[in-house]
């Protein structure tokens, strides 16, 4: 079984650009999460989908971050416009259900904003 | 305050020594998980441990829900155990997983 697949693995953007990160969850999983990981803040939840419905949009990240899940096997995270402080590793994770399941993470997309 | 407190923040061991990592939670929880992350790598679930003790090879996780704590014991540590260990809890309030800041483990020869 394929795990969580994220693309691209690395992205370099100029300040002000729009970038789109992609994620394919584990087949059959109902819950999908987007996290941002930095050394200072650790793991921060950006968005959470259950059965394709957006359940949580990460509060402070609403402004320039938009996650979408058009079908059960594909999600995108758009950052527009990018700022240098957005440089981080963006991790996508999925689980069968939130209350009973393990969380499976992708390899992450490392974003550098110049 | 932080809902998940991990200790120690970092740990240096000689190969063969044992390690004990702790997680304490400030709120009641339904379940918790331990993750391992190699430098530059992604998170791998090590234990999904709602309660009790679970063992996998040299790793043992013990979670006591009522006392809001969990521990991860690594016996006979190896160089390949080096990395960051994170715990995460699912609060009873229904929030999503809350992660600790992690314990950075370095094992040397």
C-alpha cells in the first residue's frame, strides 16, 4: 500500500509568489491534515479535513493559506503570497479516523522563501 | 500553557545505554501516539498507545491515561536510534492531535 505522497519535496520561491503543495493520503483514509514544522514552533496544524470537508482551517493561518480537498485522494495547500517567514517543512498526514487511528505522515515539502 | 510537555529536551547516550523519554499532558486525553523523526526526515508512528504498555523490539511505551503521562523506553540504544522523538495526544475536548516539542536523542559509539 502506498503511504502519504507529497510533492514537491523541495520548493524555492521568491517573496510574493504563489506556491501550491500537493498531497495524496493513504487510500481509504478519511482524515487529512496539513502541518507546518519549524525548529522554533514545532508542529503547527494548518488544516484538517474529514471526508473531504474542511473541519479546521488553522486560525492564524487563514490569511494566506488555503487548503482544499477536491476528492478523497488529493489535497492541495496554496500559500499566496509567500513571505520569508513561511520557510518551513509542510507535512501532510492522514488517518482512518481521528479518534481511533494512527497518523501517517508524508515525507514533507521543504519550502524556502527568499 | 503548553498542553504537552516532553522531557528531556535532548539526550546524549553511549551505544548500549537505555533511554527513558517522558510526556506529560495538562489536560485529559483520549489517546496518545509516539513518533520518530530522523533529521530531515518525516514522522513515523512508533506507537499508537491509548493506554497500558506496548512493546516493539527494543522500544516500550507505557501510557497511564488517568495520570496524564506516557513514557517511551529504549533499551540497548543504537546509533540508528538517533533522531527526534515526539509525542502527541488527542485531547478529550475533541481538539485535534497536540504535539510536544520533542526529545532530540543522539547515540554515539
